[in-house]
C-alpha cells in the first residue's frame, strides 16, 4: 500500500497502526493539500457482503458526528477490493503509549482525559451510536493535549459470521463489559464500563482483570471482584475512586444512567469539598447470585478445617491438664490488689510511650502547607518562577492548547487554584499556543477565484482577501496568481490575518512592426530587438518579383497586430525571380534641353517589381545613353518615364510579349529642344501644353511644341 494513491487523491505515505479489522495509514490528500489517516479493511473481510454493507452504513453514521473530541470522518470509498475510510490525522500519541510511559497518571490529568472521552461518548450516544470498543488504543491525544476518540461504529459492523473467532468474542477482552462478555446486546452503559476500566488503568498503571486466556479474563468480568483503585494507589482522591467504582459495576442498572451524568460527576470530583467524600456503597453484591461450589465429601474432620479444629481442642485439653490446681490454699487477701495495679500502670506507660513515639515520627513527616498562587494570565516563565518560589512544582508535561483569547505562551488555566496544598505538590499548567494557526498554501499559478474559495473555507472572510494589483507575466496565465502575502508555508490566523494577491494579466503585448520590404537580416534584427523569436526553420524562401533577400510576407502577425514577447514569427523571403519572368533593358538616348547647357535627368519606371520605382537622377552636358533594366511578368507592361529639368519629357513602354519575342526596336531618343520649343509641363498632375513657357490650359500647343493633351506621369 505504501506509495499507492487511492481514488487518485490519497497518497499512502506510511503505516501508523492497525487492529483486528483494519490497518491505518498516514496519507496525503493531494486535492486539499493536507495530511489524513486512511483506515483500510483487512483482506479477510472484503468478501463478506453483509459486513461490507454494514461497514459502509456505520462509517457514514460515524461521519455524521461533529465534536471536538471525536476524530472527524472525511470520506468513505472502495477501490477494487480495498474498502477504506478517510479520517482526520492526529499528530500525537495514543493513550496506551502514555500509560505505558508514565502511569499511574496524576488524578487531575486522568480526570481531564476521562472528561473529554465522556463528552465524546455523550455526543455519540445522542446520535444513537455505541462505540463498543473503548480502550486506550482508540484514544488519541494530540501534541496540544486535545483528546480524540476514534473507531466509532466499526464494532457494530461485525456480523454473525465474524462475531466469534476460535471461540472468543472479537474485541479487546480486558475492556469488555460483563454484558459484552455474555454476548448479549450492549448499549450506552457498556461504553461507560469500558471507560471505567480505562480510568482504572490510568490511575493505577494496571488492568483490573488479568488471565491466561481471553476466556478466563471474560469470566473474571462476570464473576470476580477487582482490587479497588485506592488499595493500589492511595493518592487517588475518594471522589475519583467513587466514579471508577460506579462505572465498573457489573450490574448495568447500578452504573451511571448516561455519559452526560458521568461527565457532570467528573467535572466536580476534584472540587475541595468532594475530595474526601464518603466511599460509595451499593445495596447488593456485584457478583452473580448463583455459584457452583465444589462438593464436600467425607466427615468434617476429613476436611482441612475439621482437622484444624480437632487439633485445637486437643491442645486446650492438654493445657488444662498441666495447670496447677491451687484451690484449697489460703490466699493473702491483703496483696490481691498489687497485680491489677501493676498491670494497669504498665499498660498506661506503654500507651503513653507509643503515643509519644507516634507524634514524634509524624512530626518528622509533617509537611508544611502553602496557598497555591493564581498564575492564570501570567507568562509561562513567570508562572513557573512564582510556583517555584512558593515551594511547588510544575507538572510535566505542560498542556499546550490553542486559545483565541489568551496570548501565546501565557497561562489560561491551572490545577488546584484557590487551595492549600503541601509544599512540593505538583501544579498542572495549561498554556496558550495562541489562536489556531493554519499554514498558507502555495497559490501561485492557481486562479484567484479558487484561492478565495479555499481561504473562505478556512475561515478567512472576503473583506480580508484583496487583489492589490494586476501585472504582466511571461510565465503565469491571465487570471492566475503571481505572488501572495502571507507567503506559502507561513503560519497565519484565519480569524485576523489578511491575504493580498498579485494577479497576472498575461504576457505584455505591443504593436507588431512592419518588416515587409526589409532585407532578411534587417527584419530579423528588428524583431529580435522587440523580444520576438524568429527561428531558422521559420524562414521561408519563395520566388517573387521582389529583390532577392527581401521580406515579402510576415505571419501570423501583420503590421500593428497585438503581439506578446516570446511569440514566434515566420518570414517569407524572396529567393529571386520566377522562372517565367523576363528581364529587359530600355536603352534611352537623352540630350540636354538646350545644346551646350546642362540638364538634370530623372528616370522613374514601373514593372513587375513595383510602381513608380525611382531609377535615379543624373546631370548631363551632352547627349548620353541611359540603360534602364526592368522585369516583365506575363501579361504585363513595363514603363519608363523621363523627366528633364523637373519637367516630363517622355515615356516609353514594353509589353511582356514584345520583350519575349526578342524583336529589336530603335533606341528611344529624347532630343534637345529647338529654340522656342517647350516641353510638356506637368508636375502637379494637370493637363496642358507649354509654349515658350506659357500654358494654355486646353491641352493644345500654340507654339512649335505640340501635345495631344493626354495626361503624362507626374514626377515623383
């Protein structure tokens, strides 16, 4: 079982105990992040359908018990042949271990433990649940001193097929009630009898009935008396012994009527006026009326008692024969008084000496009494010092328990307050460990709403849970917690402390830059500087009419899309022209506007790679030939526009089919202008002709330079 995970939730860590019907393991509840105890039914019972049915029903009944002195039941389930009960895990020892270590216990401690057990039984009995197996092994005591009763309802699940094993009743025979030993129906008073035996063992350090076999012990519960507690431990107050004697009556009618009645007796038994109360008495013998005596055979003299009486009679007769008979002699009547006087005097002297000796010896053992100081609300250190100064001792171990009203390390209760006790007496201190603290879980990565729900379940009110701010995070999903106060693992008070959370807004986003048209290297440098990722496998080569090495597409984020740091980007880069592309070079002969003078030539072209591409500018003083390369795609046309001195001079074109046919054409020429001739002027996109620098605005040339009025390209 170690390492197994029940129901996908309870991780079995270690075995911590076991009994006749089940084994108990320490486990971790991975869902609620807490330690639990898991009780697993032994394999020999897993095929008894009636047992399993009652086991579940009784476990569910026990789960209905809600009491601070009852181990809480969290879950009941089955996984294949494993039947289990999940319950509260108590970090401490069971009462049997404490009795073995340091019994007999002080009466105050025994009464305190018995009171909490009795309180638990009272609650269970009101819920119609009988324990039937009260014993020190089933009493758990946490490190804070809290008593917890476990194994409620399990004994009830025993069926007719499992009630006996090899002739003995299943259970703890040393703590059986007489009616339990008889095998008759047991009720609430059976639990009280078992509690009486537990008290007897705490106070004396021994069991009331021992035997060589379970059967012999069970018979002693039915037929024999036990040695009374004060005969074993004379320091037990009479009021406490009375409770044990009444709880352990063999006749159920003479026991306490209920656990509540016994609890009330326990709560007052250590009051000063009750400590020396008369010993309790009962009207009838507590043994069964019908006895089986051994038969007496032969004469009285044949028995040991008859022989003894005969021997005594014979001795008396011989003594009578040996006596001196002084009858007939005359006794001196005057001295008859001497003997009685001497006898009486000697007797009185002996009595006086004995009395004097007794007083002297008692004086040696006479211990001074002191008033017990009241140390409640004092610090533990101060309380110890005050008691030591008064000649008293602190009972170890000190009981540490949570207390919401008393500060940590301060005494909230003590034993024997407002009493006079002998010097050297032990005083039990009850010290506060402060309020019940919880350990903060690690809520990082958990949704804020789930964290609030968990904290409210622990008792943290909504007004003490705040979402202080939201922040970007590359690691934590949106809506999940980035950090918390108090930190994970820190102790906190659910009734007072506040929780603050920083919640993630997800990864920080920014507008995606536009890298289309940039070289591959420049695009990668820009994206990397923004915190984006471009892997070698994310570079896609594709033929296009764009220059080789130029980015022609970016995915999946387009320009100005919101993108987070760390996001991956795919770039499509031009690997060169398509196979059907044609490269053609325009050869253009251009002369200055006026011979002998310089002109600025500006060439702009459009082809398959783009529109209005700036070829460049050049100043000429004489006629020169310009080579303008272009790229043609099927069904397209390339155009070259010439601007001279800022004015449109001419435009030349070539279709894909013409270029593909390879037909040579005459060089394109732009001659100098004759005197008085003007170039078509269009720098603002309007039509018109220019004659000697004058524009008619009607698209006709009135000078030597005419134009058909068609719109010409605008200079970029």
